[in-house]
C-alpha cells in the first residue's frame, strides 16, 4: 500500500524524548507531559460481568475473548477495590520506583451497573492520594445517558479515560468475531463522550481472521476520522478457553509472524492522525493460555525491534494520511 507523504517529519518537542517517541505519540510521553512525572496503571477487577456473555442474551461472548488472558496480576475480584489498589501499588512501586497511578477498571464491562453503584466504586479508587486518575474499560453499547452524566461528573474531579472496545472498523469482521455491536454504535458512543469532553481510547486488534491490510488501514483511517484521543493496538492471538481456541487447529486460523506484524503495525501508525496517543503497540497473554502466535520474544525486545524498524524506514505517525 503506497502512501502520500503530505506531512513533514514530526519535529522534536521541547522535552527530552527517545528517538521512537519523536515518531509516534506514546502514552508514557503524554502522561509525563501532562503530570510532570511517570504514571502507571493498576489493573482492577470490580466484579462486573459482560452483557455479551449474559445468559439472558445467549450470545456466548466474542469468539477470541478469555478475560483471564488480559487481566493484570493486581486484578482479583475476591478482593475489594482498595485491597487491589494497595497490592498493585506495592508491586509497581517496587518495580518502577513510582508514586502516582491510574486506577484501571479493566476486566469485563465496567459501566454495567446503576449510576449509584458506579459512583461508589469509582470513588473508592479516588480516595487514595496516589491515584491521580481512573481509566474505565467498557463496550460502546453500554453507555446509558445516566452513566455518561456520571462519567462527566467524575471527569471534572480527576483525569479520566474511557476505553472502548472497537477491534475493527469493519462490520463484517465484527459480525464474524461475534462482537454484537456495529461501527455505528462506536461512532455514536465516541461522539457522546466528545460532547462531554471525555478523553477516549479505542481498542483494536490487527490480524483478525478474514482481514487483509486494506481492512486494517480502514480501521486506522476511521480512528483518525472519528477523533479518538488514543488507541490501544493489540495483535491477534489465539488463547485457550475461547471459541477460536477450540477451532484453531480445525479451521487453521492464521496468525502473524513477528516480522509480518511489525510491518503491519508500522503501516497502521502511518495512517493515524499524529494527535492520537498510542497507548500500546502489542498485546499480552500469559504463556499458559497462549496458543498462537508464539514469537519467543520478550515485550521489551518486541518494542525495541518495532521502534528500530520505524527509525530505519524513516517512518512516522500520520505519514500516510491523505490531504483533507
């Protein structure tokens, strides 16, 4: 896919950044610029469910999803929110020597309750002096007006990110993976959040079955068009305990080699508006749950390789955006 280089290479900002941060807007650099210090997220499990897995809807959930494959070590629904936060802070303070955190309501659909219950749960996290913001993961079809009003209320008191699962901007793909929402649903949700000045982050997956490079670039262009503030990029992986996991060997679902993924994710970044914050470049999964792909590379090695390749190609975020 050929792109038109209609933008100058991003100029270094008036802060000390590593070479790859000059080429795309990282979440870490955004937080440092906003707060003046390093901030880390504490993954939480508030005991919510997913409406897509609810027996009353009989949908069975997304075909790729096993919540255990992406839950943080600190996320334990048997513990209260304060207990999870204390445990998460202890681990992160020891590992990163940091003192400030974002409480990340990560597991399942974290707007799936009454506004009163949500207010109590979010407030529990904000009672800690070390917590300087919250991030709320949910679905685009699970944001009632009452919930949106509450989120706006909370956002006036602290930094708040709404993380919405999109996965793909192609309805045929969403139907194939049983997402049970449409691209239009996502657009409506983002527009409602933007009207309330709520910071947004989209989750997408590169390499979903049936998608080619053109489909994935459609998703990148869509994110630039709809105006999300950030994006979390995950590579498609097959995990145990999912419908795709059961069908992997029978249907021969293909996954990216690392080299293939590196080429695709760089192209994806080139199609993103330079103002969009890249929260992450690759997904995580515990080894005991991962079926494929198995790259046998550490996270730091993966990121270094991608960043080195971006520099080698003289690539940058927004390089392939078309003239408006």
